[in-house]
């Protein structure tokens, strides 16, 4: 699908479940009551220049137990811009996440990810925040003016720390650049 706009204010604005291969190009979703784009149990997805704006309480992009690539996507004024959970591997290339209530990007529960370039700015907690056992490698990107830290590898129990590699990231204007 490409070049559609989906405004809604109730539930998940866009829900995809169990797809073998999904491609979205230039799709903008706004005003989801839950998640703007919820991708659940998908073998593989590709999003190119998609945007998620203004959720009530959910993430803009929410891959759950899914694998995929997002290129040049944009998230603003959601709870988390990109809220990744469950299991699966996702790659983000030159994505932007700004002015979200909590995190610009947040991996949870054993997910793995690769973040290449992009900009994560002005978020309520952190720019990119792997937590709860997530493994995320970050290569480049700008992490600017987030309320707590630019990049934060968090753990909430000693048995379940987040981990990964950070190379070439620029962190500026955050109270803490890198929290580990």
C-alpha cells in the first residue's frame, strides 16, 4: 500500500497481523487511540517514508514479534515513537523520532535491532532506549535535547539487562549522553 492517510481516534489506527511479507510506502497514520501502526507476528515487513503522529496512549510504530526494516520513517507526538516488543529483529535506517511523551525508540522483551543514522530529538525520556533484555546496535545518528538521556541501555533486573554496540552516535543537549 502506498500514499494513504488514516486518521482515527479509536483503538489501533492500522493493525496488521500474521503477514508473511508486508510493504508500506508513504503511509501516514494519525490520531490512533492505541497504536498508530500495530504490526503483530509478521514474518517480514518493509516501511518506506511512513509517518505516525499523535497517539493517545500507544506507540506510533509498534512491531510485536515481527521482523522488518523501516527506512526514512517519521514518528512524532506519540507515547513512544517506535515501541518494539516481543521477539524479532528490526532495522531502522535514517528514521526520525521527535517530541514523543516517553522515548523516541524503545526496544523491549528480548527484541533485537539495528539503528543506522537518523535523528531522535526532544523526547520526554530518551532518544533510543533498549530495555528488558533487548539487544540493539546503534551506528551513527543524532540524539539531541531529550529529557533524560540520548541513548540509554536500561535494565530492570540483573537477569535481564539490555546490551549492544554504539558507534559514531552524536549526543548533544541531553542531561546524560549515554546511560548504561
